[in-house]
C-alpha cells in the first residue's frame, strides 16, 4: 500500500497456522494483504481476541474480523473498499443482528442502525468518508495507516459509525521500533496518529502487517506470534 493509491501493489503474505482459526479462506484469485490473531487487552488484562483478514480481489479491497470480547456477543465486522481504500460498504453484526450497515453513494455515505428503540439512519457528505474507524476494532487502524500514508499532508476525515461522528485524523510521526510478540521481538515501524487531539499508536512490520495497536483510551491489541 506504499505505492500510488491508483496503482497500489500489495505483497502476498505467507500464511501462518493461526489462519486456521480465521473465517473461511478467500478465493484463490484473491491477494492476501494481512491476516492474523490479535490479543485484546485493557490495563494489562486480556479482554478478548480479534481474528482478522484483509485481501484484494480485482478492484475491491475487503477487510473482515471476528471480534470476541468477554461478556459481549461476538462482532462480525466487514468493510469493503475501492482500490484507493475509500469505504464502499460496511457492516457490524452482533450474533444474527446487524448493529450497523453502511453504503457509499456518489454524494453521501448512509448508515442504517438497528436499536431496541427501532431503526434509524444517518448520512454524511461523501468527502468526509475517507476512512471508517470503529473504536475497539484493531484492524481498522491497519487500513487507516495505509490511507494516511497516501493522503495529502497525511490528513483525512474518518467516520466513527457507532459513535455517530466525523473526526480529523493526522499522521504525526513515524519511528522505527522493535515490538515484542510473546517471546519474539520483531522490527517494526511505529505510526503516531492524532485523532482530534488524542494520540493513537500503530505498529507495522516490514511487510506492512499489523503488529500492535495502542489507542488513546489505553486499549491494546497485540499480534499473536507465529505458531502461538
């Protein structure tokens, strides 16, 4: 994703045994961008797991994750994007119910919500929908960093669907830094991301795979080591 957003060339990754626990494999014609198993932590305590996969088929980039938290029904999170990583369709399902679904139109992005109080809709101008970011969904930061690296001035507007707001996101710093994955230590790059004045940090390895996320609220996601 480092190349031009219009001529994006993405490396095919070698799959680890962890992928056996992920959703069904992508089609043979697809290009795997990243896939893995993240441990989710708060205050140093394990609170859940996230199994995610990002792949490209033709001109469509897809991201999918199963986010399993203690004392909450698992989320199934799907995001479909165009080759420039602009969101096209989005959905979070909690069990059999869709919490939110969204779709991009030429002039707007429209979200549908199902709540105990009934259905509701919310729309945003299409120019404010350069990315989708759901707090607590770690792999969204992977996509966000790729989009920020190509965005003019390292700045874009993102929608937080469940929070119902638009935020300005800036890439403020890029630092080489090693990351501990269990007993392993991996060379990585730390990206500091400013979201409305709050600092979030995202670590990627040399192949642009997600290693770690530390958000401004102290929630952390760490990639399970290969074979772990």
